[in-house]
């Protein structure tokens, strides 16, 4: 007689977990859409403010640096004041800052608004993950993670197209005003459906840990961002990166010794978190994030296509990202995390390398098919990495784990672009040519694909049962091949 109530309770829990994940996904979509949409309107914004389009890059830089400074603080704030309250604050800050961006009359006003917007974004991503982790049992973690992953795959599809349309037919101001209805909807849904919670005994704020972690992350990210712009000077870029690494080392040293550290590094003792977030996961994310940077350049510079035609090619790549979402969960349940991340990682890496083999003479249907395969495999690996990272994390580690994951994903994102840009520039210098050529892109895709391949094979260190409680996979005969590979 108790079976039916238990089933009903489980169903209600699953429904609640997916509802929370979907609400968080809406906020993530607003944030990521803003990040992809702004680049299309920089020339028009520069003209409106009376500055060059290059000068407008400061709006992107201050946004990124503000995020870097406050991301390490997000987990502590969630524990101290409640994850729901901080998430609501993040949406309010982001929405109001978007309004201020759209109403800006000068570059100074715009930069100030972007700082506030960066603060909202810094709190939104890790705290949103904390909410999902706290409201989803392990049996629903895979579905919940798939829901909060789709904005990262969908926003790049619609962002540039929507931004170009809005800038052309309305004005650049509406690229920011579009966040207002999304923010209002997000606020209403969070207030209505997400319960409040906070730590019963919050820790005091670790000020030295906050300073060292934030300063180190900001310097490192700024240095990595400058690599893509060699005209800014090599020495300042190198000094920024070195300073960021040194401060990061000091931060880790402090966090290991502090009685109440800002970030609990014990999460890295959990194998699944360490592999998917710090070791192989970060390396593979470098390849994942380098590819969307290289593809538009390949089609426009290497193939000589117009921005519109290049955009259509990229659309196939991101549609592949979306197409895989329906089969990711059953695939992981059938084969398990380790098998999927090794085999799919090899396929994803091979597809990246294959991008270096295409040319303007390659049949368009073959190029589109390659873009779809690359997008499908990228989506599968991205979801698997994000889910496995929290599969074995204890409740006491969730806040720090979510914050650490967000920090390392930012590093991987900028490092991927930096490595790709550095390879292109180095190849051009070695060939002693005044401009990039198709050969440079072939070298870049081969190196980036090789990086992904090394990371994919690294997942072999995972046990067959890794994340089984989350995926529902039962290791069996299908894992014999991977046991032999490990030997």
C-alpha cells in the first residue's frame, strides 16, 4: 500500500528538480545570449558613443574581469544569505544593468553598466548550479544538467543572428533591452517555484582567500584574453599570465591551510570531479572552446566566404549541438560515463582534425555533414563533463565545487581561444607570410584536435562504475575493451 505514495513522492521530486533546472536555464540563456549578441553591434555602438569599434572592446573586458573578481565569492554568499536570495539578486543586477547599458549615452556610462552586469553574471552561473544541485537527487542530476546545459548550446545559434537583425532593423540598444522581459520572467519563476535555503552555520568570510583567488583569476584571464590580440604587446601579456599563476599558487597554498577557506579544495580529492573539472576535463574544454573561434575565421579568411555564408556553415555546427540533446541521456545510461567520454571524445577530436582537411573545393554537403558531427560530439562531451563533475560531490562540498567549476570553465574558455590564436600567429610567423592562409588553419585544427585526443584517452583512468548512480549504467561486458586499453 505504501508503493503508490512512494512513487508519487519520487515523481514529485523529479518534477521539482526539472522545474528548478529549467528556471535556472532561462536565466543562463539570458546571460549567454547577452554575451554572444553584443559582438555583432560593437561598430554601431562605437559610432553612437563617438569612439572607434576597437575602443568598444573595453565593454567586454571589464565584464569579464568583474566576473573573475566576484565568481570566487559566489559560493560563500549562497551559503551565508541563501542560494535562492543570491540568485534573485543576480537576476535583478543583470536585468537593471542591461537596462542601463541600453540607455547609456557615453562610453563611460556603458562601461559602468557592464561592471554591474558582470557582477550579476558572476553570481548567476555558480549559484544557479548550486540551486540545481540542492534540488535534484542523483537520479535526476543527468536530466537536470542537460537542461541547464542547453543555453550554452542554443544561445550561440540565435545570438549572432538575432543581434545582427536587431542592430540592422531596430538599434543596438534593443540587444540589451531584450534581457528585461527575460529577467522579469526569471524573477517571477524563481520567487514562485524555488524554495529558500541557507547554511545553518555559515563560515566567516576568508578575506585573504578572496583577494588572492580573485586577483589571480582576473590577471590570468586578462592575460589569456590578450594573447588573441598580439598587437597589445607580448611582454605585458606574459607578465599578466605569470602574475596570475603566482597569485593562484599563493591562493591554493592559503586555502589548504586556512581554518575557514573561501573555497573547499577537498572537492579535488573526488576522482570524478577532479578528472572532469581540473585534469582531462579542462584540457578537453580547451579544444571545445577553440573550435567555435577557429571555424568562423576558417570560413571567412581561409575560404573567402561572406559573413552570411560563413554564418550558415556555423549554424550547422551549432544545430548539431542541439540535435544531440535528445539522445545524450539514454546514451549515458546505456554505456556509462567512461565509455561515452572516451569514444565520443575520440570522435569529437577526429572531427576537429578533419576540419583542417576541408577546403573551398570540398563539396558543401560534406562540409555541412562534418559540422553536424562535430557539433553532435561536442554536445555529448559537454553534457557528460558537466554532469560527471557533480556525480559524487557531497552536500557540504556543493557550493565550493560549483564555484571552482565555474572558475575553471572560464579559464578553459579563454585558454582555448588563446591557444588557437597563438597557433595561428606562430604558423604565420614560421611561414613568413603577411596574412593567414588555409595552411595556418590546418595546423591549428590538427593541434587542437590532438589536444582533445589526449584528454579523451585520459578518461580511461575512470573506473567503469564512475557516475553510475547518476547515469543508471550497470558496467558489464561492454567495458572489457576499456580494461584492456588501460593495461
